[in-house]
């Protein structure tokens, strides 16, 4: 039996997300390749897309590609000269993502860099700042990813962090899970950072109880 949240998500998707064969085939290809189903929910993917359009994003950075589901939502928000740089450490995930991006007709809008993000992020330091940054990879490294996000940003850059609630576990200071500790340090780092105005929002739905943080770099 599906819970109420999942049923309401179905209602929302039915009303507001038109049938999308490209996204459907991405999720089937991911499942066929054995990728974990930890992509953002469809309505959250669309929210990322809307955020990108709200800030007229031309350069987007994503940390954690998986099969490219969120990547495609973001790439669809770009003008024709825009780019999503997306970082993925697992070559198998990257291969599936490349194939999905090809099928979606978005291969030219995405620059997929394979390797641990802490090794690929420094190579972006000489490029123009990103307009929107989506942090969604290994959570123990979230504090380090926030440092990089700040380095690769400009006033007005929006920084979004996925999975910042984790079924409520985040409120427990004694939780020894390195992912929980990483996300708690991510909160601490945001709260102590004068360059950021930050908040976080809990979400329920087809992916359970979680949430995302959103911050903007101050002028
Ligand atoms: N953003 C995706 C989901 C990403 S899941 C979506 O919503 O569709 C997290 C991804 O981060 C996984 O594919 C995992 O392999 C990748 N990852 C884990 N550790 C990483 C690291 N150190 N550097 C880059 N990617 C990493
Ligand atoms: C996990 C990672 C994610 O990015 C996500 O959205 C959900 C779950 C995980 O590692 O369990
Ligand atoms: Mg996530």
C-alpha cells in the first residue's frame, strides 16, 4: 500500500507534469543498468528546472550525476549557449548518463566529468562562475563541496543541497552515520558563512521524507 504522500505525489505529477517519454526512458534505462533509484522525484526535478529558469542560469554545476535524471531537468532549463557541468565518480553511472543524455538530445548541453568530485572540482576554478550549483553526491563530502561551491560562485549564485533531512535523522547530533555528520556540518558551514543567505525545506512524497537546502551568495 502506498502512503498518502506517495499518492499525493501521483496526483501532482498527473496534473502538472505532462507525459514525458524521455524521462520515462531515462528511469527505465537506469533500472535496467542496476542503478539505485535515488534520482530526485519528478516534481523535485521540475522544481530544479524552474529554479534554473528563475535565475536565468546559463552555467549550472551538478555534483553527483547518477543516470543524468536531474541533469536533464537542469539542461532543459538552459538557453542554447548554456551548459551543465556534472561530476560523477562511478564510470558505470557515467556511461548510463552519457547514453541517456544522447537519447534526450542533450549531449551538447552537458559536460560530464568522470572522477571523484574533489579531483574534478579544482579543474573548474579557471572557468567563469556558475549561476546555479546542485550538490547531490556523497554526503560525507558535503562540507568540502560547499567550499568548492563558494569558490566557483559569484554574488547571486544559487546553491542547492539535496537530502538534507534524511527521514529526520539530521536532528540527531549523536548519529554516527558519516552521511548524517556530513550534512550536519554542511548546515553548520552554511549558518556560519556571511557570504550566504540560506534556508532548507522538508519534503515528503514518492521518495519519502527528506528535504533540500537552498542558499544564495550575497553581494
Ligand atoms: N543527481 C542525481 C542523483 C545523484 S546520486 C539525480 O537526482 O538524478 C549520487 C551520485 O553521486 C551517485 O551516482 C554516486 O556515484 C555519485 N558520487 C558518489 N561519490 C562521489 C564523488 N566522490 N564524486 C562524484 N560523484 C560521486
Ligand atoms: C541517497 C542519495 C541521494 O542523493 C538521494 O537522493 C537519496 C538517497 C543515498 O545515498 O542513500
Ligand atoms: Mg539526492
